[in-house]
């Protein structure tokens, strides 16, 4: 199964990097992570953060006129690794149609070999964020 | 009432005044290893529990020889005062301190309040990575009196000695194994070790600035749950980092003599065939 082109491009790009370059890329993603747009802040406050180990990841989907979805994330700056990893999905899937998002396999990240840069436990977070994005995408599926 | 061993704790002001002290090495140890790259205390080195302190193959910490290599690269000798600080109220700072103690390193400190307090006080953070003249550090043999293995836990249950579960209440009750949507650090069963008291780590820390609570508050907290100074205690959480914080509190802030950290914690116990579980 093929990934949306932008996501495929990112996966291929990261797959070709050394461990150091992977870390630098995650750091650059984390540093340029966009703040949540003002109009979503009120929505954000209604949601409950999950305590303890986990970084609270808040996610909103905004449907575009062409049927694509723009994702808005809120991830604290104290969690740069989570920001960096979520950026891969955000950049790779923003604007995609719900069908395309739902078709991304849960193990899409394996070729990037990120486990040489960050712990496996963190990488497992990909599954969580992707599942969350799919959950957001489902209500936007066009009725056939 | 002071802490039992106040010398193991330094405050942010002390650290700010010792940034250029050659006898002091400041080390950041975080849950999120990229935080160091975002900016750290001037002159601070980094250790990462995953890429620096763990054996890359076996589920264990570094061997004594590998630990000596890490310590030598940090440019420390047995006389260097090593100050740990980190994110998440110093979980992994305590974890690194515990491992340094495991290999006999004595002059360790925790910066009270950790990264959060340093940031709150708007103190300087830099991106320059320091380099140190390499030393030849010789570690002591592993000190098993501060580390519990699963067999120690079985014995602890049989002899009805105290166990402290420092995870969140829902992990203790078995409602959660790990956090929703994050299958990190998984176990196949939920619940707690039979007889363990539930004293979440966070109750030892002030939420506002991540500093430790007062000796009076800490005494009331642990003794109130039956965890007494003369007890032979084992603390655990999910992977051993949060329980390192509780271990530090019991051992150095309250002066309990016999405290072990069970680093296998729930990711081992909750996966162990035939191990008893309570819900």
C-alpha cells in the first residue's frame, strides 16, 4: 500500500539519515512546532489532560473545502521528542482526505529506523498519534 | 525539623553560583532526551537513561566497565560533586543519581525543583555542549543493597515486608496499564504487587515548583501509610524512574536505612508468568 506522497517523501528522507541527522531533524521539527491557533484555545481548555508519564497530545481536525483535513496540534514545548515525532505525521498528512489518512498502515514508520535515535517506547507513540488522527478523520468521511 | 541528609539536595541558586566551579559537574537527565538540545544550564552535560545508561542489548543498566567509560567521558573523579537535574520533577535525575550510587559514586546531589524551577526563575539556558578532559574513573562493584530484583520481591511478599507502589491510583488499581493511546512500557496484566501500599510519587513533590515537600509533610505521608524508618522497603513503579524519586526521598530526605528500588517494576512484574497480582 502506498503512503500519501508527502508522508512517503518524509519517510524516505529520514530513512536515509544518520542517527545524528535524525536527532537534528527531530530537534528542528520541535523548535518550529506551531502554536495552537487562537480560535481553538477555548476548545482546548474543555479537554482533560492525561496525568503522569504521558505527554498530553491534543489534536483537532479542520475540514477544507476540497475534503482534505488540516490538523492542529497542541503539544507542550517541554516534550520536544513528542513534538518532533508528531511533526512527521502533521507535515506528512495535512491536507489529505480522510480515506488516505485511514489507509496509512500503523507500522508506516518502521523504514525510518528511528529506534536508533529515540527509545522504542517513544516510537510506539506514533501508533497512538496516528490512531488519534484516524479517529478525528472518521467523522469527515464522505457519505457514499 | 531538617531533612535527614540535606547535603544531597542543592537549590537552583547554589547551582547558579557554581557554574564555573571545576569541582562541580552539572548533569541533565530527562524523560524527554531532546530537551537538553533545546537549551540547558550553562556547562551542563547530558546523560540519557535510554541511550547513555542502559545496556544496548540486554534489559539492564550499563556494566561497571561501561559505566566507568561514561563517568570518565564526563570528566569526573571521585572528588567531583555531581549535581543532577531534569524534567518531570527530577524523575530521571533521581534515576541517574541512583545508578551512580549503585556503582558506588558518593558525591551526588539533586537540584531541588529541577528543570522546571530553573525555567520558572528565568535563569539562563544555553545550547553549547561542553567538553571535558577525560579522566580515568574507577567505579566500585555494584551495590545490590539499593536495587531489588524480582526474587527479592517474592521474598518481600513472603516475609510481609513493606512494598511501595508509587504509580498513579489508576495504575495501582489495574484500571490502566499504561496511558491511553500510548502503548509505552506495556505489561500484559494490570494491578499491583500483593500488599503494596499506594503512595503516588507526586505526593512527595510540590506541584507549583517541583521541589520536594517539607520533612514534616514527607514523614506524615509515608508513616501515615505504614512505611516506617526502620522498615526494609522496596519501591517500584512502571520502569523504575518514578520510584527512584521515592527511593531518594526515603533514603536521603527522611534517612531510612534500608530502601531498594525495584527497577524491573511493573513492566517486569505485570509480564511475569506465575507472579501474584492484587487488584
